[in-house]
């Protein structure tokens, strides 16, 4: 029993020592137009950190920070900033959960750490409402901005950012928000108009099955983890009169045709899911 | 004392080891580790081995789609194209057997889409056949149009192929891509006489043979648009005569409720100046 306890204790200590580095992504109006990556080193033994180097590699749309060499106390921040550049550095950009450091011990030996384990990614900004929680979901779920579209949610309201109401005609916010919150990321500048035009072009009402989904919602309905529904520029729709199951091929093709003529840049084929037309406006 | 120590260590263990594990479990799906770094060619080639698909393979292809154009070798592009085509056939067969078996977000569909994204961004003509097979889906039309002359034979072949009952939009997509080539001031002059003849002929043939009833209207409309874009005066007149005649439109499968839309589209085509 004592051996078992000792092993348990040792495992706990090793685990404590195995998480001495934290990388935080910082974005806030205070830093505008800059965003920064902060690496925070901690150790139970301050002498570990007499001299060290750290690398952080960032995902797309993120800053790069590498080969920094700093002497510091037991806990220290490495800080680098880059121009925000028109959302290119996203508040939810994924920072590669890959970091390393080398500690140069006084006796000439080194201790190196390099891992792919998930680093704590923390979005340090607060919208003072559910938008903060939504933003954090993007971080927790690793949903990052892709190379074709740099749009990501911000605390901002309207335009290409968050919405909590609005819309018009048959596609009010309540119809397009198919997420879990009272806020949603909806490309107000495109999606409402697009769907309105599709319906007018089709000549009959369309039913929206899904539009905005926050990452947790997207995961719960089996959506691709990089689904455009999380960017608020995608919608699944079908004729109002279509029963459950596949939309008939004639009407499906008709809606595809109209959606394409109204500017949909990405449509998925019938055979991937025949219950609706998935169209999105990526790249706009 | 031992008992006290024991309980303290158990609490410590639960706090430090078990609790984070529970939190992590609630955060599924985790970001696949392949998304942490840029994809390299050997990693991509390795991912293409075997038929099993998982999140890591998918993530490798998502990252591969961010590589600059023409950075992957021809053999890799060919392998990606073959894998995309294999998946397309497999998904199509599954769908034909049971349409309800396919759902948005199925990993093989997402993986196929990622493969197509790589092919689009690499801009390598080796990918033409695979991309043509996907047109007009996954945003492939623009990519295939850029290939111009090289893509014409495959597009013409695709436009002539009959569609299975569960295949929708592929003939339209091929006709539309050919039309966009003719409409492009950069690409049109580069098309050979042979290619132009092939395009003209497929437009004529598809205006006559519009396939099954459900999708006849759109195939006819796309073929007619293409016919106008060829700049052939005879074809132009033929289309103009049909557009202005409701009975003729109906005879070509365009129902009354869709005539306004297709008439408008074809009138727009006739209003354009397609040089011969």
C-alpha cells in the first residue's frame, strides 16, 4: 500500500513539473492594433529558470515568436506583438499547441522540453456577456481562421461581427441563430441578403435548417470541426414543402442553381447530405 | 496518520490528475495534433496510405491546403486526386444504397473536401481530372476554369456523361465551367480551334439531350447559355427563338414557374457580346 501511495505521490509531483509553461494569447482593445503572445514560465524550482529559451509557433493568422532568449525569475512573461493588420491576427487564432524551452543548468547540462500537448490557450478579453463564452469556445475547440477567410468573432456588434437580433423579412436573427446562445456570429452584410435573394429566385419559401452554430453546438450536431456554420456565412436550407428526408432532386438542383447564381461560393453535393442544400459564402 | 496521508494523496491525485482528464473529455473533439504545424510532403504521402480515415489524416490535408501553389510533386497530386475520386465513388455508392446513411459532417466527406481543397490550391494540371469530377461542388469551378485548354477535354466528357439518379448538378457544372472559359477575355483567346469545336458540339448535343426530367430544365439552360457563348450566330438565333417562346421553353423542360428565371438568365447571355 505504501508503495502504491508513493507512486501516486510521485506521479502527482511529476505531473506538476510537466506543466511549467503556459502560452496565452492576448487580444484586447488595450493592445489595438497589436496582438501578443505571452509565454509564461513557472517552476517550483526557481533555479530551473536562470537561463532559458522558449519557442512558440503559431497557427495561421497568428504571430510567430521564436528563439527568444531571456533570463528571468521563476515566473516570467515573454512578450511579442505584431500589427493586427485587418483581422489577420485573430482573437481566436489558434496558437500551435507546440512549444518548447531549453534550460541551461549551471553545470553545463541542459534540460529540454518539446511537446505537442495542448497548451493552455486563454483569450484574455471580455465582452461582458455571452460573447466571451462563445469566443472561448473557439479557443477550447481549436476552431481557427483558415487561409481563405480571416473572419472571426470579436466583441464588436453588427457588420461582420456578433449579432443579437435584427435581420429582416423571413430570416430574422431568431431563424439564423441556430446556436446555443442569445448572441451569434452572423455575416449580417451577406447572409441575410443572400438568403432573401435565394428565396425570391426560387419562387417559394425556403426553410432554414441550420445557419450559425457555436462550436459546441456544431459538435453536438456532428458538424465538421471546421464547418463554416461557425463563421456565420453558411446556411442549410430546403423548400418549405419538403418533408423530412431527402429533398427531391429537381428541387434540390433548382435551389443549388439559384444559390449559385446569388453568389454562393461553396456548395456541397447532394450525395453528402440530401436533406438540404448547404451553401456558404466563404471568400467573400 | 497513514490513513490521513492516504486520503490527502487521493484528493491530490483526483485534483491534479483526474479532474483535468474529465475536463478534457468534455472538450471533445480535441484539435488533431497535425493542425499544430505546417504539413510537409512526406507527411501528406504517408497520410494517403491505407483506406482508414481519421481526424489526424483530415487535419494533415487541412494544413496541406494552406501550402503555396505548385509546392507538391506531381506524384503526390496524382495520389491526392486518386484518393478524392475513390472517396467520391465510395460515397456515391453508399448514397445510392441508402441515402439516409449520409450526413453532413461525416468524416469521409470532410476528408474528401479537404483533398479537393489541396488540389484547388496547388494549381497543378495533374489534378484536372479529379477537379472536373467534383465540379461544380466545393468551389471547384473557378479553379478548373483557370486551367483553360487543358481542362476542356475532361469537361466535355463530363458534360456528355449521363447522371445517375442520385447525381445532381455535375453536367450543369461542366457546361458552366466551359461557358466561363469562353466568357473570360484571358482564356477565350487561348482555346484551340479543336476545343472550341468540341465545346460548340457539346452545347448543341446537350440542348437536345437534357437527360432525366427532374433536371432537364437546368441542363437545357446551361447548354443554351454555352451555345450563346460560342458566338455561333446560328446557335444564338436558336436560343433567342426559344427564349421568346413560352411553349418552346416548356418543351425543353422549363416549367411555367421557372420560365421567368431561365428567360432572364438567357436574355442576359444574349445581351453579352461574345466574339466569334
